[in-house]
């Protein structure tokens, strides 16, 4: 049950992250790389928000989770050692 909730939450957050691009139009096709890229003329506040929410925040969350796992492994290792 929890797994389904997490998957739905991830999908909801992904859709929420994409919605501003529909209104701001910050993505454009770049023929040099055959892909959609971030438009350089977008406002600096929007650019900062995108960088924070799409890169910095996820990296911070993943780092926190790995640190918690590392601490747990160390605690278990200390208990198991004779």
C-alpha cells in the first residue's frame, strides 16, 4: 500500500513540476542537440526556482536519505560485532 502511495506521489510531483513550463514556455527545441532545452531568455527568478526545485532540492533529499542509511548501517554493524 505504501509503495502505491509513493509512486502516485512521485507522479503527482512530476506533473506539478512540468505545469509551469506550459504557461511560461521556458522550453524550446534546439536543433544542435536534437532536443528540447531550457530557454536562456527566461526570467532569472524562474531560472533560480527551476535550478533549486529540479536539481538542488532532489540532490539534498537523496544525500539526506543516503546519510540516514549509512548511519543505520553503522549502528547495526556495531550491534552485530562481538
